[in-house]
């Protein structure tokens, strides 16, 4: 950390123009980046908002407050919340075990954590649907307990939890690794219990990372489509997620309605992204003592 | 170090064993078993059944189309990712932070919304689509549309892998190269590339994994024409809906194989970086 600080400082003192002159390629890389971002990201996104704005407020409001659509907001938000809460607990456990303990198979456990990011969502979807089906490996035992997962909102939670597993693990892991052991060891040697030290010393250092990971997992779950539709059952008012709702409107050739709902989803996604960025900025400053 | 002498939280054997046991059990149930299930299901009809499922006319076509999409998407995003990473880590200019945030948008956007964005703009009644229609160019419901949405969905990965690493490495080495008279290309090839090659490799592999596996965005713009615009994930969906479970999982096993290769490459890259 000290070395990066030293290297950043003289660069800041130089004027922006002076640094630009040292390394080549400013114009070229700025040009390519701006061209690409405008064409691939900004043009299509502004297209959506202009479409949605063009339909008039009353119709827009009518479409986005349709009872079936409102039900899908609720299902999606609640399932995403449940999935990210699960991942906060599971992610903290996994990060802890992977950082603090040595045991055979640890590397494998660490590597498999990223599977949900690498596995296509449609594959995850049919796999989870098969596992939790009535006669599936998990479904048959859960049925004995009276728990139905496939084709219920619980299935949506399972799919969302699966696809966003890596977020909390991967945000907490580096923080836990860099945590200085002094406070913890001092407290332990003074006779505090494990639980007390965890609550008073470790958790205060870890929770911003848990929240960041949880928020990322929530944002991802809100938009999840491929993994969810195979296991959800997709019955109107009960187990339709918002992405599916947009898809249904598209299949009805109702482009204005699809655009309006998509504009709502897009706005929420962008606000979440902004909030996570601001939160991370603050939290990182605190980490580096700024 | 004396750390062995100091007790730390969770050191007692009981806590240690309980937590490791819990972590391993949950990971096996949540991540390992799904992976096992894919291959078990793929081989329910034996090796011969598996091969004939893969060699199915439409599945083969889907594999071919998926490869074409990846071959077009990955190099494009590789070039863009490297230029963007160079820009935001090597220069200071107003709007630098904003640019680094904009690139995260595809992560936050639902894939279905991503597909819709392109359908609205380039579809037959979109602004650009109408104009292209006059020249008989149709991008949506054909392979160019699939490539376009895949580029959108996968554009952050290379830059996201490179930016933290290049930030951490700083620009002294490159500045020294300039002083010694290196040209831009020489600088990149001789100084920057050797430092970032492993992260770059992982970025490319991850871009590839997401490009071959994209489902939601592609299904909006593909039109699902069997043997024409079906990519491998769409073919998995079709087979599954046709109650051809073995066929669906055979096609899935190829995608799961790519996912496993991605994980192995990541493990190698991390091992390499930790050695440095």
C-alpha cells in the first residue's frame, strides 16, 4: 500500500497535461473507448428512455402499475432479498473458512465458488429444476418434509441464490485476508470469548464488505432470467419475475409496455449501481485511512 | 512468526471442524451436485446416446453458431478492454471515474432488458432498423443481432480484470520505456503485456464463457429459428421443453465443460499472480 501511495503522489503534483505527454496513446484510447461506449452502451440505453418517454405519462403509468406487473415486482424483489440474505450468511461462512483454515480440498472449494459465474444461466436453470423436481435428487426428500421448491416462489429464491453465490465470498475474502491480527489477539489474550471478539472486533471490520457483496448479489438477482424461468413455474401473480414479464409483453408484440417496464427496471438497476459505487468509494476511503 | 502462540477467533477444534464441515456440506449440495447432475443426465443413454445427441443436426448447428458468435465477440471486447484499461489507469482526465462506472452497466442490467435495448433500436420499427430495412439489411432475428447483444453483455470483463491490476502496477515502467525511446506498440508488447498477460488471459476466458453461455439477451433478439438462429443455450432450452432431457443435458455438458475450463484457468492465473 505504501508503494502505491508514493507512486500516486508525484503524479498528482504534475499537471494533467504533463502526465498525458509522457505515455503515448491518450487520443487513440480515448477515441476508441468513447466510440465503443457510445455505440454499444449509451445509444441503446438512451433509445429505451426516449421510447418510454414518448408514450405519454398516463399510458406509461397505466402499463407499469398493471396488477400482474406489480405482482411481479413484489415476487422479484422479495425473492432477490431472500437470496442475497442467504448469500450474506453463506458468503461470510465461506470467506471465513477459506481464509482462516487449512484443510485438504481447500483449493478445490475455493475454485468451485466461481462456478455460478462461469456456468450459463440456462444450464443452471434446467439443472436446478431437475434437482428439485418431485422425483429429483433433492425434490424427493424435500417432498417428504412437505417442502415444494420447483414451480413455486421458493424455486426463484434457489435459482437467484445459486447464480449470485460468488459476490459476497469474493468481496469479504480480501478484507478478511488483510485484517491485522493485533486487536483480535489482544482481546483473546485478555480472556474475551470467541463470540465477543467476533462481534466487537471482526464484524465491525467486515460488515461493509458483506453489505457490498449483498447489494451486488441483490442487483444481479433482480435481473436474473435464465436460471429462474425453468424452476419458477411462471404462473401469473404468483411466480413471474419482472424479466419474464418484459419477455411476455414482447411476445404479445406490445413493445410500448415492454419498453415502459424495462425503463423502470433499468432505472432501478442504474440507481443501485450508483449507490453501490458511492458506498464502495466511501468504504474504501475508510479502509485506507482517508 | 509468533502467531501460533496467540489464540485467534475460531481456533478451537470444535468450532473449526463445525465451520469447515458446514461449508463443505453446503458447497457440495449447492455447487458440486448440480455439476455432477449435468454429466449424469447427459450420459443416461450411455456413451453412444451421448454422441448421437451431440451429433444431432440442430445441436451441431447451434454449436457452430455459438462458436462464430464467440469468435466475433471476444476479439472485439479484448481490444476495447485493453484500450479502456490503458486509458483509465495511465492518464488522469475529467470523467475518468465516470467512464470506469459506465463500463459496469452491463453487469447491472437484466439480460432481457439488454436484448430489448437492441430490439428497440435495430428492430424493423426501430430508428436504425427502419433505415437499414430500406437497404434490405436485417440485424435482429439473425446472427448479427446475437453478436451485438453478446458484445453488450460481455464488454466489461476484460477491462474489469485489467484495471485493478494495472492501477496497482503503476506507470513507472512504461514511463521508463518512453524515456528509452520505445514506440507505443513496443511499449505495450514489451513492457505492459508481460505484466498483465495472466489477467488478460483470464479476462478473455471469462468473456468467452459468458459469450457462449448468454441466454436472456440472445433469446430476445434471436427469434429461435431451429437450425438458423439458435445458439447452444437456446438449443438447451428447446430440447428441455421438448422433454428431450438427455439431449438438453448433453448440450449442457459442453457448456459446463467450458465453465470448468474457465475455473481451471482462473486457478492457474491466481497461482501465478500469488507467486509474483
